[in-house]
């Protein structure tokens, strides 16, 4: 039902915006992996659109930092260094800690029920070995708490950051140790929210995100050359 509603809403957007969402989803889902060159002709054929609105969509993705424009070579899905990922997660930790703290101020039982339902979905996906569904539930958990902050500036900032993090977060959800640890951490965040303990909930969210940061940075550093680690 949610997917159908999202598709219906998408149809109300201008063509270049609809293409933007479609290409962004291909990147965020990993179907177009980091480092891949965006072949305009092939993409236009796959999406059954002309290349002009596709170029406009790609230009927006370049502005958002999801695509890198390389002079005389073309457009490539951005690859992040360990330092860039570290920087992203440091900012995410602060923003989501704040959103969690603000969410506590106006939480309703309906809000808590929604979070409980999301965590149930995440656990079911994990038990079924469905990592795509698990990643979706994971993102929904963070998005929902951000929305509950009722702070539009904060929600927009987290959303923009999330679109870059989505590219690298797929790697975290392939690491069994990260998956196991974060699956245990989310219920503790929920318990702090249920207790309306803003300080504890914010601290647990920050620790939750910082754990993923350490794992992601370590993964990337192990793949980089010594010169890259210093940059």
C-alpha cells in the first residue's frame, strides 16, 4: 500500500523530478554501484525518457553530492573515502541525537506504536535473511524519529545527509557484526523513548550511529592505500 501511494505521488511531479527520484533510487539501492559511470543513452533507454530531462536530473544529483562530474570523462556515482564517511557520520550523529531529543518532547502513544511496528519489521526481515527489507526498516526507523522532532529545518538537513549516507550504509548492512549489534541497540533506544528520557534516548542514538561510523571507516581504511588514508 505504501509503495502504491509513493508511486501515485511520484506521478504528480514534473518529468525531470520523477527521473531524478528514479535514478536516485537506483543509486541508493546499490543497483548502480559507487564508481559506476552513468551512461546517459543506456539510462534514457531503460527509463524510456529523452536525455534532456535525464541530464537535468543528473545535474541535481551532482549538486547533492551523490554523483561526481569528472571533466572530459562524464558523470560517476560518487565513491566516498574513509575520511568523507567519517565526516558524514560525525554530522549525522549530532543531528540525529538532536532529533531524538526533540522527538521525546511531543511523543504520543501512536508514535511509539509506529516505532514498535518498524522494529518488528526489521526483526522479521533479519530472521528471514532479507537484507533489503532490513535496510528499508532501518532507514524507516531513523526517518520516523527525525519526523517526530517536528523541526522542518532539522528534518530537511537529515534528509539531505541521508541521501549521501545511503550509498555507503549498504556496506554496513552487509557486515554481520554491525547488523547484530545495531539490531540489539534499537530496542534500547525505543525503551528510552517510552520512558520519555530525552537525555538517554539521544545518547543511545548517538552511540548507535557512532558504532556504525567506526565500522564503516575501518572497512574503507582497509581498502585504501596509505596515501588515501592521510588525505
